């Protein structure tokens, strides 16, 4: 029996090492995912990296949120207020996501990450 647990521990260690190597190799690409239109680039260049795809999916949802805020900003007065405050909130979230991606974290953006699942990206 102990032999079996030992193999599981080795597999976990291998997976952890490969995940850490994936993060180190692809940090820059994960950061690029949060620059709106470039969120689609990783789907073409880094399909094999779960770390990059995680950030690419969130980057696309964040880009959609930016687009919706811009469209709502067309509406006089109330739309302008939503645009102003929404832009500030999205800018802060965008910067936080960039920093966390650079540091190798898979941060699920509150509220927006739920739409990654809904859109089935």
C-alpha cells in the first residue's frame, strides 16, 4: 500500500513542477491577455498552456465588460455616470489582474469570472 501513495505523491510533484514551469514560461503572455483585443492572441499562440488560457478567457470577458461600459456611456447623464465610475472600477480590476498574472496567480475576478463559465470559453 505505501508504494501506491508514493506514486501519487510523485505524480502530484510532477504536475506541480510542470504547472510552475508553465507559469514561468508564459507570464508575459498571461499579462498580454488583459490588453483588450490581444486577449484573443493566446488562443492562437498558446493553446497548450492552461495558465495562459485561464487569463485569456478572463481577458475576453473583461474586454466585453469594457465594451458594454463604453456603449452605456453613450446614454446622456446616467450613462455618463455609469461610464465614469465603471471605467475607474474596470481600470483598477484590469491593473490588478495584470499584476496578479505577472506574479503567477490565477486570480478569479469577482463577478466577471462567473461569465467565463456562462460563455463557455
